[in-house]
């Protein structure tokens, strides 16, 4: 079997657990289970989702049928060495999981909503939601594990959307915000059967006991935060596993115990999406099997919470007093905030506040919601950090450079070629053209912002975040931009 240079999965030697194979034979039948086993010993496909706020058109890459911005790549590439990856021009995401878009577009279109991605790290589905929720919606992306929450923050900053809050809380903490959310995405931790060929270690860790433990934990997660979903609200429940215990079994439990209606989606037959495998409970669910559909294992169902929506707004709800609970004391009227407003597109739509030497911009319409969240949750990121004080100097923050609210004429620009861009992302010195204005300069690659440099004339200070720099000194031979991404054009 040919192995892609940048995708060296030893899938042909994977040891699939006997108990797993036996369960799949019982669920799918002998012939289907044999085809699934063969697929799990093949090389995974690679897909990306374009950030359509930064990349406007694309011609050559093969589309992912169920996601407007999804594209398959011919093979795995070293994304670390693509400046567009660091600029948030696309996100590397498994193709089947992009199917969440179908649920959102079918049932959450129209007016802006407040959505919660409950188990969000590293950020694939959160960045997807940014692109398919109605314009003007607010997204809360949560991750309980602190280290993973920091990765989530980084990815959401690079994606650049301003209507995002990132939190670091146990899912049960959201019970303190009853009726806050119109949409709840619960991509719950699972036994990971659908990721065996991408992560062979998951197969080694699998056992029937793990499946049972995951099933119980998934119920605790959904049940513990059920109150935060408003009556009439939408629950999108998903896993990356095949078995019916964590999938159909839990859907039946949500329906019968919590009181939810299972909703159908209209899916073309040519997508080869598999339906319900639990014969005694034939409600509509959607399962991706890698021998039928190009992608990894994925399961999704759409449910609606019964009842009528509560009209009481979050501005009237209480909660425990948080350490940083004064988010509504925004709009700082200082001279500095006036300068910062000049850096923003549609500045009047945002409130500004200064905290710990930084200026933050957040959508005005959601300030009361943010205040309630600060009182009940651990908020790591809210909106866009737009500036920071360095001694007596006020500098634009890197998050502003890669955001979608940057006023494109606020700073002079300097275009970098591929090797200059890599040097910048390594936080090395970059030489700018002699006619580059002094002061803060926005550096770009293929007309997409990478970050800021402070040009002093005889030298330039690289302002790229130290903690995000490319640490590898290795540069794959022959790479000058990545040819597999040449289809991404302005």
C-alpha cells in the first residue's frame, strides 16, 4: 500500500479488537463488517474547510458535498509550513464531521441565534459554526480541559470571528444559564471507533467497558446542561463512533427522558449516509461509515427541546459573581479607545473596554449575555483583543490582524513572499522594502493578513506571538508555498 509522505499511518498493520469486529458483525452483518474492516486498514482522506471571510473564491480543489466550504486534498501536506494555515484561511477538518452544517442550515437559519459548542476543542466544529450560523449570531465555544481550551482559543483567534466567547468549564456549569441558548452542539467524548485509522492508539485503548463508560458519561453531559437550552431550542448530538449504545441508544434516552423531538434531514442518496441501525427505534439519524462515504466514522442526530421559548432575556438572569464579572462596563471613552475604534470595521457595532493593559471589542447587542456568562463561567476569550499597552506605547494586538473586523486601510501593508512569511511565523527578522512606512505595518501573504511588524527603518520588530511561532527548523525540500493549496485564490 502506498503511503503519503506526510501521512504515514501504518493502517495496513492495525490490530482491530476482536470484540469490536464481533460487535460490528452483529450490527452491520458479516459482509458490511468485512468492508468496514478493509476501509479501516486504508489510508484516511484529508480535507480542509475554507474560511470564506478570508478566501473568497476557489476553483480546483474537490468539494465536500455536504459542506459549502469543505474541500478534499489530494493527500496530507505539512500544514505547519503553510502561511495560509496560520493566517486562518482554512481549517484542517475531517470531512464527515462537516456534516453538522446540514443540521444548522436546516433548522437554525433566519434570525441570529445564541449557540453553544459544548465540547469544542480543538475548534473544528466551532469554526464551522462561525460560517453557517445566521449572520450576527453569538457562539460560545467551551472546553473543560484547560490545556485543550488554550488550543481552542488559539484556533478561534486565528479564524478571526468577533462574535465568539471561549469558556473553560465543565458542561454542568451551563445549568446556571437556564434558557440561554437557541442551539446546543454536543459533540460528546466517545469510544472513538470512527477514528481508528487516523489514531491507531484509539483501537488499542478500546474495550466494551469503554463503550459503556462513554455512554454513561454522554448522558451525564447532555442531562447536566439540558436546562441551558431554551424550550424549542435545537440540540445537535454527535459522536465519532459506530456502535448503537453511544448513538441510537443515547438518542432514545434523550427523547424519552429529557423530552425531545427527533428531527429529519433531507439528504441526497448519492452521499451514501447510513441511517438508524437500531431496528426497534426507527427515528432519523445520520451515520458515516468509511467504506460507504469518503471520510471517517461519524454519527449525528438533530433534536428539538419540547416547549415554548422563554422570552426572559439573559440580562435579567443572575449567577455567581465571577472574578471578571464587569464585562458590561465597556465603552471606555479615553483617547486611546478613540484611536482603537479607527482600526475597526463597523466600529459602532462594538463596545470597547480596557483590562490588564489590553483593549477588547465585543458586539454591543450581546453585552448583557456576556455579563451573565462572566458571572457564571470561566471566560477565556470574548470578542477580539484589539490593542495592548507596551510601556507608553499602544500597539495593535495580533488578534486584530487576523480578525474579520480589522479596517483594511487602518495600517500600511507589506506583502511577504513564501520564505519571508515562514521567517515571520518563526518570529525571525524580516527585511521590508526601503519604501515601507515607519511604524506599525500589517504584513500579508497572498493578500491575507499574517500579523504586525513595527518598522523602525534600519530594522523591524516582529510582533508575531512568541507562543505561536513555528519551532521547527526543518523546511520540506522543494516547498515554495504548498502546491496542493494552489486552488485557494482571491
